């Protein structure tokens, strides 16, 4: 943004005192940057809603693997069954070195196998979506895999939306985009 002082404006003739008019000019990049901010907010909201839809639908189909160690087992035994990966953390776990190492290894695996991966910063909300197991204990929701049988791949519109979101994010060098889940 530039401020230009204009003393030769037609409006300066109406002023008795030598007041200078200031003209604000914006570059095209700045104007499109403001539009992109709005588009990004809409994209993020849409991605959050799509992630929630995907997790609910996958849970109904029994296509979720919840937990870091459980996810690592699935990735080791049947990597072709993994359709999507969600990594979740919050402030409490940001300094957990072991968890960060697991995340790095899981991300590398996902990149090597063309699996889309996103981060979510609200682990409690995510845990609520995938809920407790049969014993009533809450699950470790730090890593969630959406799986699909290799023989009969599962198609879901929310998965398609998230795949497009991840592809667009990678095009602007955001390799592991962060998604905010919608409020309840």
C-alpha cells in the first residue's frame, strides 16, 4: 500500500488552507490478497465440515483406525487400504518429543504412499467425533486413518473434497494443512 500526497487535485482548490490530499493506492497483489484471505477462510470452513462428515461416515462403515500405534500397524500390514490420515495435537502435547517423532514418521509414510494428511489442533473435538470404544474408554485420537478395502474402494464426497483441499494446499507449499473443525 502506498500513500501519495496530491497537492494538485481539483479538491485542493476548494480548500483555503494548504491541505494536501492523501490518496491511498493498493497494488493488485494486495487487493487479490484480501480476496484470497476470504477464500481461504471459506476453504478452511468447508474442509472442516468435510472432515467431520468423512469421520462420521467412516465410523459408521467401520473404516476408522484410531491411535498412533494402531495406525502404524495398519500402515505396515496393508498400506494400500489407507485413504486419508488425520494427525491431531493440542498445546498439552506440542512438546511431546515421542509424539512428534511418530508424526514425522507417519507423515513420511503418507507422502511416500500418496496418502493425503492433515492436522487438527482440537484433539478433544476430534476425540468426540470418533468417540469412545466399546469399553467406554476414550481412544488415543492423535492419529486417525480412514481406511478402505483394497478390493472394493470406498467412495465418499467428503473424501473427494478433502483430497482437493490437500492438493490445493500442496500447490502453495502447505504440505500438511491444518484444518479447524466446525463448532458444535
